[in-house]
C-alpha cells in the first residue's frame, strides 16, 4: 500500500500527479518516522509549474500541499483539474487562490469536508465544474458568486447544506 509520495518537488516538468485509489496514502508530505522525518518534503507544489492534473481521489489525505510561494506570489495557473473524490479524511478546503487556471474541482464523496475558506473560489474565472456532492458542508463560500464561467454545480446528497449563496452571476450554472 502506498502510504506516502516520494519527494517530487524537483520534478519541474511533471504534468500529472495521479494517485487516485491509493487508499493507504495519508499525506503527500512525509510519513517517515523518527529522526529521518523531513517535514518539507512535498510541502510545496508551487515548483511544479507545468502540473495540470492533481488527483488524490480515494486517499486518506487530511490536507493539501501549499500551491503558492508566499515570498514571490507565484501561482500554479497550469493546474486545470483538482480531483479529491472520496478523500475520507479531508475536513477543510484551504485557499485555492493560487490555482487560478482551475477548471474542474471535484470533492464529491468527501464526507468529512465541513469547512471551506471564504477565499477558496477567489480568482477562479476559468472554473467550469464544481462537484460538492455528498459533502457535509452546511454552507458554501460566498465567493462562489464570482464563478462567472461555472456551468456545473453539483450538490447531490448535501444533506447538511442550509443556505445557497446568490449564484445569479453564475448564470451559466446548472445545479444538479
């Protein structure tokens, strides 16, 4: 069982990271025990400027890597698809602002997801598909209103969802 990723920070030409189905994967950072622990391994993905697909579906990750170098403000505009389907331990969606080219965000079946930062949809002019089906969110970030190109908003089986933000600006969106 894959429990951890090798250090991929130096693979600057990497376009796809697909570890979907790696049910033993708990972190993409470091699982090494004891003194060999390298807390910085894979902590930052901002070096991977050609990365287009990041798929952690069905893994046990609890958090996502950092996508931006705060010192220089670099963004990972190249990432088009972020797939986090059935990530059973992911509880919080951090800021995805650095992923300005994101077109598909799939969090379906991520049942422990209960929080999303208000800024997570900022600068997402290209986002077309947002699948939050089966999550336990009780509210959506109001920045969802800024998703002008959103064409699919999937909220099936979101039984805890109490309020929908105003999605009039996302007039293209079809809710399913």
